[in-house]
């Protein structure tokens, strides 16, 4: 059911100017309704309203109707209703006996009447937020599915056995409807959290874990799952739906294609797609896609495309092996006795570093699923010399590189045994005849920085137009390696090296070369959409029920966010101000009316909650003063009111400057 005929608004799509106007109008509407609440109740209580303003500062335009001036002001960060006897810029009016004698002044009204006037803006925002949600859920809001995609190695979710394809159904007893609920439920939690759901084989899980506290918010290292559909790139975006230089770049895939079969086998979801690519990593695969014939046709055609294998690229460098830093609970590695801090020295009869490339541990174990593999490790002994142990590990059937190093401090993963390790960014050896050897790179060179330099005239990629620099510390060589695989095929690579006998760092320019016999078991450069689910009510009562629940949940989440900020669980770096809010409004307007209305609902509820905090100048601060008056049967002293208002103005002004600084100089929204 649609409360509004949204098809009639289709002409808005694709127009940047209209999206800007829609975003501005929507945010202005939220402010307008808040101030309208104050205005209507003030009029109902027969208070003389001198001015109704959207924005602050001098007016862009104004007019007067009846006794009230109506302004649209230049500074669009809020609004106000100026009543006789109530002016935040002149707090003395609230305690002025002469003004209080005017029966139409705000200060002459009873405490309950003034409380009604002050709370009306907040109540109006909750009502309008509820209405926005109702209309949004009536039309349908597309959200990311609650199925897990990639899992970051070493993070709590990975450690406790969560994998690609698993579905989380509840967090701490609260139902999970989409992936946003997972992120929000984790970020706003305190202490351990309890997750319920089911694995890809339908087996249920019930686990309790402690989220990691590094970063802006608490997290467990999960990302949403991709779909089988090739992403559709907006016309104004230069990036391709096929990564430049990859195997898919010259194959006639089209935006919106949905992958249906791999080598004649049906694939139902992203997990099956990844498994099929893994099993056929070294081969050209036949990919059947379903292709929409366009807006003028309701038919879908079937197209068969040959997608070549994709080799890893490199420079002929072997890096020093680091230690194991993560073990998955109840994994083959854990059951065999592998521990954090162990250094894998040999696998079967191959010496890691000398006889074997440390990058390729994932493939070695994956290819031996169900077989015994002897692993020799060097283990530090407190107060003694390292000891050498031989462990027998039986890998399980898990695809290599299904847990790639996505984040700056990610580990390299061996999915089939449940272990994560690091490579030290120091060159162990250089392959004879390789591009690294030709450029004079030597063993023991330490890599300080990787720069992916965009060649003039090359195709746009997801790193952007500028050079992409990665400062190499002890923990992010794996991330740099993966960025080269994903985005470095059409870029020149500069390595900044430290050499023991050279005083200054050495910069070497390289071109990544395909590595013979080493194939990537990935989607070969195809960029896929996220798997989505539609939240839509069947009828108006259903939309009302959904929006009521969402309104209450949103208010709870705001208070939990404030708690997290106060207690340090959420970093101040995650705060957004008016600039980023305007950017988000534009983005949601571009996504469609359902998304935009839900965003406006969230902003409206946020405004209600924040405005009712007990901070002087805000509505909540006024309620505190009115409560004082109601309890003590007298108005608070003028000096108390003046001091409170001054503190409030300083607090609000300081917070506004801080979030503006965040928006302009810190945020990468």
C-alpha cells in the first residue's frame, strides 16, 4: 500500500539540483515543525509571539501577519519562536516582574502552561518523526540484509566462529531485521553481547562475546554480505563496476546483471558464488547472467560470458614470516594446540620463507582439507630459549582468501584452520630476474611506505584520482598487499625502503607483474551490490505499528549513543554536524523518497531527544527551571537564570564549533 503515489515523483531522480532542494526543504521542514509546536501551543495559551524564525541571524526575507513577524534567516542551523517574556538572548525577561504583569507574556502563564509550550516542540518532532516513518514503511525502505559477508580476522566475531553466510537474528534479545541493527546493537552495547542466529547450513548458534573497543565505536568485525548483482554506477560517478586491470575488465558484463550460474551450476547466493570461484580459481569460468532489457521491456534475457582466471600480482619479493596472532575458538588450529605468538617455521617438509612463499599458506591448507598436515612452530618460552614443536592439523573445507585483509591492521588468514598471522614488512629474499631484482631491492630492506600512483589518463578506480599512500607499520603490510591486488594493477607502485647502510630512505618505482601459477579465488574484479531486504508494511495499521516500534527504538538508541559518548565507548570522532547532516540528506534524497523520509524521521527524533536534554538554552534546560519554580513556588533568582543561560550558550556554541571542525577538517564522509 502507498499512502502517497511515489511514482509521480519519479521525475526527481538523477537531478542533483533537485536533490539539493529536496534535502534543504526536508531539513527545513524538521526545524519548521519543531518551532510550529512551540508556536501553536503558545498561541493556544494566548501568549504574544513576536517572531517565528527558521534559521538565525538577519532575515533573508520576512513578512508580518497579525502581530507576529515571520523570518527566513541566513544561518540555517535551527530556528526559534520569540515570545514576550521568553528570549534566550535576554534571559532577564523571564524574571522581569514588569513583563510578568502583562497577561499575554510567557512569564505570566502558569507553570503547566509554560511546560506545555516548551515541550510542544519536542512532542511535535516525535509526532512528525512517527509520520515520516509511517509513510516510509508504507512505500518500502530497502536495507542491507542481516546475513554476514566478510569477517575481519582476529576480531571477536571471527574468534567466536562467525563466518560468511551466517545470519544474526537477535542481539541481547532485540530482534535483528537488517545489518544496520547488527552494527548499531554492537556499537551501543555495554559489556558482553549475546548473539543468536544460524549458520549457512541452518545450524543454530548462541554465542556471547565482548566487542572490540578500538576505533570510533565498539565492533565485532563484520561486514554485510554482497549479492549476485553487478552494481549500477550512477551516471555522475566515474568509477567502473569492473575494477581496472582485472579479469572482468574486458568481458561484456553490464550493470545490473545478476549472476545465475557458474560452469552450468546454479548459484543461489554470494556464498555459493565465492565457493564456485574458489573451486575454479585457475580456470576460465562460464558465467550465465540474467540481464534486464531496460525500462521499455519487461523481459529478462540470459547471457553466457567467459570470465578468465585472474592471477595474483607481485614484484618477486618474499617477506619475513611473522607470528600467529589470532586463533578461532574450536578451530582445527586450536584443537591441534597452535597458540598466539607461535611462528610457523615449516609445513610438512617445506621451510616457510626458504622453500615456500608465506603469502600462500591459505591455499596450501585449503587444498589439503581433511588431510593431516604437520606444522612445525617456534614457540617462545618464558625465561628460556624458543622451543620447536610439531603439531598435526587437519584443515576443514574452507576457501582460501575468503577472509581477505580489508582493514589497515588486518591479519593474513588461513580460513581452513582458523588462524591469522602477520608478515613483517622486511624483505626476506628477492627472486632472480624479477622486477624487484631489476630495481635493486635487497634482502633485509624494510618497507616504510607504499604509494599507488595513478598514471595520467588511466581509468578511474575506487582509490580516487590522487595517489594513494599507505604508511607501513608493523601491522599493515597485509592490507597494503591486498590493496595492490585490488587496485594496483593499473597504477604504478612506489616502495619507500629503509636500508641499513644507507642514511636516507630509498624510493623505488615498480609495475606489478602477474605471478605464474597463483590465481585469485575472488570475483575477479566484478563489483557487486550489497544483499538487501525490503522493509515494507502490508497496510496502514502495519505501517503504524512498524513506525511506532522504530520511533521508540530510535529514541532509545540516541540515549545509548549519549551514554557511549560520556563513558568513552563511542569516540567523539564519530560525531557529525550540520555540514555532514546536509551531505547525508543529499545522499538519502538521491537514494529515493522512502530512504529520505526515514532519514528525516531519524533527524526529527534526534532533534526531539537532544533538545530535551537538561542543558540551559535548550528546551530541556527551560524545563529544569520550570520544575524549580513548580517545586519551590517561586521563580529562580535572576542571577541563576543568567548564569545558566550563559553556560548553556557557551556549551552549545562550543559543541557547534567542534562538530563544524569535525565536518570540515576531520570527517571523511
